């Protein structure tokens, strides 16, 4: 028996069992089945998030890794998948939070409609933030070996300036929103600029504090540098989570079921991140990180097109998982001697 896996995944398994039992007792077996589907949905949507998180988490000290798995889980479950959508609906719909909570609990169909109407603005923010993650990685990271050589070779020749990714992202945001959503142009562009600025502020803060910490100790990031890394992980999680919440309403309009299923799924994703870090999976499978960033780039494009074209969330999630599977296969072909995950 692999006790290492048990040690990492026991919390996710325990929470899943508790959620399944409570839903079965109070809402019935059919609701328990729906909760299980929502857990799978969350894992599918966020698998690439786990891979990206692993890179940042591996640079944090043990203390901040524990914070990620304790306080971070609480933020992911209650903050990003329950409170976050409620606040967004309240802001975009100009409704009080108590009124939105009443809609969510007593009029879930109306709540889902309000959430859908908020999606273009939130998608504009999320798409810009994720596009910054995508471009920043391929411009600055020393990957050692290209996977898709024509694209990666081309983008590697771009100026390695802190302005390159923001300017490219801004151009894409302006052009796409100008063509697809002229009636919402300023709203979506402002949201996109906020996504760009958020990434620049957090990544810049990480860089400054990281240099300071490494200069002092040469060790993993602690203190404010660790906090900045933790904050980056939470914002990244928010960019992924909203799409999952919208997709969940295609399965059920029960806010309680959605919170239970997506919350349990989020714990599995966090545990997967820790597993990837502990087993140094990104080092073993050299194209896995690139595959995850291509999946993020795909999600950024889908969110950017959201104002005009709706791509089913299941299609986006499965496409992201598919890209990562192809990256794993390519990695194993490059190094067939690598042990399995």
C-alpha cells in the first residue's frame, strides 16, 4: 500500500465521503450522484490549475505550503466557489448581498441567470489574467526543451521585457472585444486591463520579494515573499473557478449541491498539487508544464470569446485535460525510463 498517497489524499477522500453521506441523508441518492458528477467536473476543469500551482508551490516554504492546504482550501471552497459568485452578482447586478443570497437559496434559476449575465465582465478579467500567465511563461521561463517548436521558438524571440506580455494581451483584448462586443467594449476592456494589472502587480511583487528572500537565505520563499506566492495561487484559482461554477448550473440549479460538489473537488485539486510537488512530477515529465500552459491559453481564448461565442464548459474542460495527456505522452516518449506517476 502506498502510504505517501494516503497521507496526501486522505483529507480529500474524507471530505468527499462526508459530503456524499450528508447529501445522501438530507437530499437523497440522486443528489449524491449529482454531487459526484460535480466533483469530477471540478477536477476536470482544474487539472491544469493543479499543474500550474505545483510550480509556484514548490518554491514556497513548508509553512506556506501548509497554509495553501489549510486556509487556502477554506478560501477555495467557501471564498471562491460560494462567496465570490455571490459578490460578483451583487456588484454586476447592483443588488445587495442579502438579496443575492436569497436568490441563490430560494430562487436558484433566477440566481443562475444573474450569474450568466455577469459572465462577460468576469470572463474579460479572467481571460486577460490567464493570457498573462500563458505569455509570461513562454516569454520568460527557461524550459530547457521546446515541445511545439515553431510557436515556442517564435515567442522565445520576443523582447524579454516586462511590457511585452501586457502589451500583447492588451492588443488582443482591444481587437477581440472591438470586433465581437462593441456594445460592451469599454466595460470589457476595463475588466481586461484590471486582469493585466492584477497579474503584473502580483508577479512583480513575487519577483521583488523573491530576490530579497533568496539573497538572505538562498532557501524556499518565506515571509512576505511566501505570502505573495500564496496570493498569486488564490487569484489563479479564482480565474479557473468561475467557469466551473457556471458549468455546474448545467447539471443542477441547487446552490447547496454546487457548493458541496465543487468544494470537495477543489480539495482534490489542492491535494493533486501537493502530490505533483512532493513527487517532483514537473521535473520528470518535461512537457507537462508546457501542456498545462497551453491549456491555460486555450481557456483564456474561450473566456475572451465568451461575449459572443459560447463554448460548452465540458468541451473546454475535456480539451484542457486532453492537452495535458498529450504532453504526458510526449514526455514519456522523450524519457521512457521515467517512472510512472
